[in-house]
C-alpha cells in the first residue's frame, strides 16, 4: 500500500510510535551483512523513510 508522507503523517508516526520499517518486521531475515525478507519482498524500508515523499507499506508486515 502506498501512502503519502506529509507533516501530519510524520507527527502521528512520532506520537503513536508507528512501526513500519523492515527492521521492525518478523519476516526480516539477517543473512550476514545482507538483510532479506522471508516473503521475498524488497527489505529496504527504514525509519529514515519518513523523509521521503511517500512510503510503500508491505501487506505482510507483522510485529515480532
């Protein structure tokens, strides 16, 4: 799901401690220095992505 990142989204992400990055997901697999996704999705979404204009959320995101 793609969503626009604006000032309101950034504020709510901070207020509600929104977890959305691959680092927060239980599907993340560490293979040495390589980060991967057990669901074969690109594993590159990070908290720093809040600086971007939009985010593409993974439909399979689950907290561990």
